[in-house]
C-alpha cells in the first residue's frame, strides 16, 4: 500500500494518495496551458477574420446615398433622373453638376442605382430640375488629406462616421499661433 501509484484504500470510496493528486493537478495545469497556447494562436486570427468580415458586411449595409443625413460623413448632392432612373452626381465641387437651367453639365459624373457610373453629355441627359435632394457618402484617406464623393475603386479611400472624420481632420490642424 505504500506504492505511490496505488490508492491508499481499496473500494468505491477510495481517495487518491498525494502523489496521484499531484499528478492529476499537473495534468490539469498542462491541459490549461495547452488550451491557452492554442487559444493564443487561434484567437487573433479568429478576431481578425470576424472584425474584417464585420467591416465588409457593414460596408454593404451603408447606403451610398440617403435622403437625410445620418451618423456617416455625408455632403448634399444633386439627385436627378436619367432614362427614368434616379442618379446622383459625385463631382466635387457640386456646382460642376448642373448647367444652371435644370440639366446636368456635360462631363459631370453620375452614379446610378446599381452603382454604375455614367457621364452626362449630349447622348446621356440628366434632368436635375429638382435640385439637391440627397446626401452622399464622403470617402477619405486615413490622413484626411483626400475627401471625395467618388472613390472610383481606390482601395485607400473609405467612408467613416462624422465623429471619426472630425477626429482625423482635427489632428491635421496645427495648434501653433
């Protein structure tokens, strides 16, 4: 019975000897270490995938044009009609969107409801007699040096909330006298 790997008592209520308890405790600690190490390896990649997927998913949920302003950084844009479809001008500045008599200015750039671009001209007429009726997302770079309504596929430009843009823009101003 002095063997450290055997139970001190026989029977159903046998208690482990001290060495058996120490072995069990060490096994439990080793299991916890393996779990923490594996979590430390897997957790960052899981969080990265989740947060990246959330950003990608959220970007598909934010409407590029809205009828009212919201928490995203937006500017008023001209809304018009082209071939019976609603279109929005993405020129910056917006005064380049109209000819002043209710039509789109030649060479102004408009985004259709499906996200495709069209350029106004003699064969692509846009009626803008209703004036500005929408708000468009403003895309910026991470330093706040570029702000545009038309990212045109530039992966370095993104949209953000108004508070985030104010924070980025505020960091760019000098506090010197």
